C-alpha cells in the first residue's frame, strides 16, 4: 500500500463521520470559451438556491475568477500548505456569501508534498468538506497542465463548448486524452456539457449533438446535456464591471439560463448522489494521477 492509498483510507474513515461536499470540475478543450463565467454564475445561482458554494480557482497564471468577482484574495492554496494558514484564512468571501480560494502555485506544488504536509493538507480539506455543500473547480483548459488529472479525479465534470469548430475538436481531444488513462472510470463519472455563446437554443443542442455522437461512437463515453448560455454582450460588460450577470441582471436571458442549468444540477439521480466524494478525496486522487502521469 503506498502513501496515497494509506491517506485515502484515512479520508474514507473521516468521511463516515463528516459529510462531504459535491465537487464539480468545470473544464474545456480550449481557453476563452466561458469556463470562468460559467463557474462564477453557477456558483451564484446554486448559492441562491440555498447551497453553500466555494470556487477553487485552479487555472494557474490567469487569476480570472477574482477579476470577475472583483475581489482580491490575500492568501492562496500554497499558503495553506506551506505557511500554516488555516482553511478560513485562505477563503475570500464573495457576493451572496460564496467562498473563493485561489489555487495560486499551490496546485502545482501538490505533487511534491512530503507525508506530513500531505496529512496536514488533507485534514484541512476535510474541514472544507464540512463547510460547503458544493466545490466548483475552475480547471483551466486543454490536455496539458493538470486538466486531464482534474477530469480523472472529479466524479462530476462540466464541459463547456462553443460553436467554434476548434472548441468542439479540442473538447474531443481532451476526452480522448482522458479516455487513454488507465485510471479513467467511465462508470463512476458524469460528464455534462454546457454550450456557451450560442445564437439560439437550437444551435446549442446541435453542437452538443456533434460532440455527443463522436464521444459515444469513438470513445464509448456517454455525455449528458445541461443546457445553453446565449451569446450576449451583457456578459462582456458584466466581466468589465466585475459584476456577474446573475447578480447585476438576474432577469436577463443568460442569467435565466444559468439558473436553469443550476436547477438541472440540483436534480440529480441517486446514483450520482452516491458518487459524491468530497474535495479531500478528489484532491488526493488528483495528486495520485499526477504522480502516475
Ligand atoms: N455567453 C457569452 N456571451 C458573450 N460573451 C461571453 C459569453 N461567455 C463568455 N464571454 C466572454 O468571453 C470571455 C472569456 O470567458 P471566460 O469565462 O474567461 O473563458 P475561459 O475561462 O474559458 O477562458 C469573457 O471575458 C467574456 O467577455
Ligand atoms: Mg478562465
């Protein structure tokens, strides 16, 4: 039994005593398709529905969740791991009481932790599992960096695509890269698609069908459709004004669609409910697949 297995057992034991959060990883094949916009707006919509939500920004380099929310975190995940900060200290409060954690360099550092640091981190993450119902991970894009490992580790994936042909082919490449991995557990995973920047409900459905068919035919991966977000200039101004559309203009078409998608997320099957594993377990599994990969 290796170190990660040992810790996994500990996490399992802790889980029996404490509830674990629902982890949702928001991802895409290519950048700029709306992952951060989706993460922020769904966080707000789920919080409006009475869930306690925290966003973990794992998109290194671009600190764009904080830009969209207009908040500045003081600390990040690396401070939690290396500088003795508590979980409360690294969470920044956002609008409506959603939490925000900046991954910073911490996500990359996760792989090289010694046993004691890893233990300390897991204990803190178990605490996070108690504090929130939903953890949304904004993973970044593509098949490089840590995106594939996040997709492998999280039981629930939201894949964002747009009508641009490269968005669809890159999303397919991501699924293909995931499918090649030995750890990929197609039965224990739910991959849901959101279409963004579409002209109509119909266009959203059409581009979803494109990826659904190839994923099913060539990769034997079954996708599920969550809904669409229309192309709307109001989303661009919301980003500039640092006031997400779900807050600033809740009656607008995009905000209504974000709400519909959030409601669909809340109506999940019993099987899926059982797959809910908590952030401690997901990050542990992430560390393990990074090490193997
Ligand atoms: N539905 C939409 N309609 C219009 N513009 C959008 C929409 N969704 C996103 N955008 C614009 O696209 C830009 C990139 O979105 P973002 O969420 O940062 O993408 P990603 O996180 O995937 O890189 C945003 O700054 C926003 O201006
Ligand atoms: Mg982003």
